[in-house]
C-alpha cells in the first residue's frame, strides 16, 4: 500500500459497494486492480476461487496474473480467475453444455471460418455469388453484441437488404448448431441468454463469484455489460476500471456510455479518479487535457505529472507522403545519434494501416530494424506476395513455392488435378515444376490442361528474357499489364476502393524496385534479389521479434502501450479525423484516438502533416487536422515549410555533430 498514492489506496480499500475507478492514461490502473485482488484475499478473507478479474486481451490477462502471483505468495492465488471476457464466457458454456443443447468437443469458429460458412450458405440458398458475406458477417456480429437474436432481427427488418441479412443470420445459427459450433460472439451472448432463461443457473454462478473486477470497462459492449450486471446481482461486489477518454472501439460494438449507465444501474456507485500520470511530461499532458476538453464528458478529470514540463511538441510540415516517410526516418536516426537512445525507444503511429507502407520502405532503405504490429506488414499483403512470387520465379525458375502460388493468379484454369499431376511428374522426374512444364506430355495431363500449362510456361520464359540485363522495371510493368492483374484485384476485392488500394501496393513495390536500382546502381535481377532478401529477413525478424526495433502501429493498436519518443504521422483532415468519421459525425471518437496517441509519449512527441498526398492515383491537397488547432499554441514548435528558423536548423546541426564526436570518442 505504501507504493500507492492516496487515490489509488482509496480505490483498493473501498469494498462497501460497486466502485468505478476513472483511471486516466498512465495512472497505474493495473497496480490498483492487482493490489485490490491481493487486498481482497489477505485483508478481507475472500477466497481466491470466489474472485474473478476480466479484461479484453490475453496479453493483459497474462500480465495481470503474473503481477497478482508476485503479490500473493505460496499458492495463495490458487483458484483465482483472471481471464478475458471470452474465456470467462467459455468457462460458463463448458460448465452448462447440457442446458445450452451443445455436445462435448464443440468447435469455435474464427472470423475466416464464419465468413466462409456465410458465403457457402448464400451460394447454396440464393445461387448468388457470396460477395455479401463480409457485410453480413459484420451485421450478425453487431446483432450478437447488441443481444439481438435472429427472430428479433427478422421482426425489425425494414428493407429487403435487412431481411436478407436477418434470414442469413437465422440460417447461419442453424448451421452452427448442426456443426456443434459457436462463433466468437456466442461466447458472451449465450451465457447472458442462459442466465435470463434459467435463474437457478444464474444464482449458482452468482454464488461462485463473490467479487468481480473489470479492466478497460469503456470497451464493453451491450452483451458484456449485461453479463457483468447478471453476475454481480444484488451483492454489489464490483470494481470497474476505465477511461471514457480512451474509448476508441465503437466500430466493434464498444459503448463508452456503459460507464454512465453504471450510475443508473447501481445508484450507490462510488467514483474514484486517478489523475496523477506516471508516464509523460507535463507539457504532453497539458496538450492531451486541452484536446480532450473539446469532447462532452459525464466525468471530468485533469491528468497531471511530477516529471517536469518537458520539450515542446513538434509539428513537422512535409511536402508529400514520401518526404514525410524519409523525414521521420531521418529524424529517428538523427535523434538516436544525438541522444544515444535505442531504436526500441521510438514509435510511429498512424490512423490507417496503409500509411505504414512508405515508412516501412524508408526504414528498410536506411537498414533500420522495425516491428510492425496491429496490422499487416507490407510484404505480408497478398498482392505484394503475388508479385514477389513472380519476381522470385523470374530470378529462379526452379522456385516451386513461387510457381504454385502464382500458377493460377490470375486464374488460368489450371485446376488442382492438373497441378497435382504436374507435381507428381516433377517428383518422379526429380526436376522443378517449371522444368516439368517443358517435359510433361498428354499421357499425364489431358490436352486442354496441358495446353494451358505450356502457354503459361512459354509466357513466363518470355518475361524472363525481357528482364535479363534490364536496367529498368519496364519488363515488370509489362508483365503486370499482360496478365491484367488489376482486373484480377477488381474481381477479388470487396469494393473498387479496396482494389485501388491493393493495386497501389503493387505500384509501390515496383517503384521501390526502381529505387533500389537507382540508389544502389544495380541491374533488375540484383534489385529483385535484394528485395527478396529484405522480405525473407523481415519474416525471420518477425519470428525472432527482437526488442530493439522502431515500433510501427495504428493508433488503435497503441492503446495500453508507452514509448519515450512518439511520431504521429498524417495529422490531416480526412486522415485524422478520418473522412468516414467526419461524414458520420463521429468526431468525438476520432478526438479520443488522437488523445490516445498523444498520451503514449513519455518524453517527446512529434506530429507530421503533408501538403499533398497521393490517393487512388490522384494527388490531393491536404489540410492540417483540426486537432492540431485544438492543441495549446504556445507548446507547439513548427518545423519545415516557411515557419522554421535558420537558428533552429543550425542548433540541431551542432547537436548532431556533437553526437557524432561523442560516438567516435
């Protein structure tokens, strides 16, 4: 208790009724939860088996469990439940299988399984292409999170599209039952439905859980809120920890208003505010407080810190997105040299995954190690993997993995049986699949399949010849046009926008190939080798996941993390706040997202914005984000463009020189 501040101690010791701990960013909320568990066991005499603590991610649950284990020594934590909401739901379902009409060994479908099943059902029932499967999956997930059952969804349907979704929901649930399967959303929904239907089972679970602690309460959806309310009953043994200013998951059903709802459902609710921040400088917190004050609040709070005022917040103007990527990487290298820091001290945050592409390539260009989380690495995107496979096959005709990936991309009517026969022949002949194309005859493969295989083989040979000794990417661009890859992406993608974005990744890959040739003075084949090596090294680094790497992630993925030095890129209207949020009037959630980004920074914060940016093949003019205008002007230092002074440039140059001298000394 001596390590806690007065507000934290108050939150730990209060057990007279339901408690809301309004915990600002970096205010030590995990310490409060873990120490409260220890307090309940050691000072209040509640058995660990009667306590449950729930949060949202496996990582958070694991960390909480480890910290409680250190506080409660000698097996005194035995029987304690520390889990995610979904793990708690699964525990209830497994215990009540019979009541729920499930058999042992039921399956749990992930998102991909769900989408495949919905698509198959659509084709089977309506003879339609299953291109609506993703949309319907999202609707079904929202219905389950909001506790709307199939019959109710059908009764509410106000249009043919609504009716199609609602009927697909009913048919999908029937199929799940036939498969003895559940999806992820059922893990919360089914226990709440069971508890409403069978009060005696609910009473059994209420007697099982005497005290419940909930982390990140602002992220709960309707089903999760009801599950908490049901389990607590009249006993009131509840502590919830949350921050309405960090509620950034409305798109997946989170309801920040659940914090306010607590006061209605539990009239005796006590509120304790944790406002002392142990992470950031006062200047960073002042900016965060000023920004978030523009949102409406049920509970007001002001973060403060004893860590000093700190450096000014920098706003870096860039001419375009390439300049932005190069500038951020140059800044990181320069700062690291001057301040003798680690790469792992830096994080680059952005609103959308697509913003990482140029930054990844710029980091690679400068051989800066990085880790991409909360999104798909540039080289892991399907369209990039496709073109990389073509490049590998151009360079090495005996690369069987590359051959198998692209033989039918785009579709060439090379069926599974044709490729299987080719593989068997190559195995018997001890040659590669490419070599087998030239040797196999109609005695192994029927004539139509053989003809298509040979056409593909001859075309690839032609591409290879065109690229030999080439000092440009003309041959590669021609290959992409020849196979009409853009049309293939249009067929595969859920919308024209998605197809354009994916084709943009292909152009970016080819442009970076051109850049490697220009910067490193090599021919096409050598440039491909270097890109392939980068790809393989990245996969290897992903597996090794070493700690000293620049962190790249979306603002959403950064929640709960902290870094000494943070860059938020793309502080522009229609990026942050995002265009769709502006159109839908969700500015408050976007402001919370910017607030989360700002409060990740411990020592320094820089924000970048571009004057122009390429979007779907066009160059557009950009406006600074309204959120920059909402930050305290006196704390901002503008860099780049007309606003930067010669003195500031010279001072930074002198610091860099001193850093270099120190390095060699």
